[in-house]
C-alpha cells in the first residue's frame, strides 16, 4: 500500500520526468502500475523505468540503456534487442556461460542452502 501511495503522490504533481526504480518489487498488482504508466506516456511525461525484469522492460519501454558497474554497455530500441543481448549486457556473459558456471559450481561441491543450514 505504501508503494502505491508514493507512486500516486509522485503522479499527482504531474512531473515532466518520472523515475521508477524497481517499482513493482513491493506491488502485488503490476497491472495497476502498467496502466498508470500507459496513461502517463500519453501525456507529456518522460519515464525512466529501472528494472531487472525483462517482461516489464518489453511491456513498458521503447528505448533501453543498460548499465553495468556504473558504465553504459548497451543502448538500443527494445524491439531491436534479443533477450540474450539484454541478459549478456546486464550480466557481462552469455546465458549459456552463466548456466554452465552455475552447474559446475554445484558439481564442485559447493553446499546448497539446505545443506549448509543443518
């Protein structure tokens, strides 16, 4: 509820630029926010939407800038970007490399959360 109140408070001022940083993290109903963003985009508001969720980026954004370690690593129209390109830019390696690294860590004897908790 607090997240909704803060978002409504920000929109009440009719900002020229609205910054939403991981706005759905504390929301139980993402569609509520998506509807507000759609309405704001029909007006004269520019929205900077920060998220790690690819489905949200694809749903809300036209243009994407990916930052990693404080540096811009990719800038493009969202419609021209594959999920692999977005992920690789965010993580600094491909999904295949990340998956292989995770599997080899498990095989190397790294205890799982359940094993280390007992």
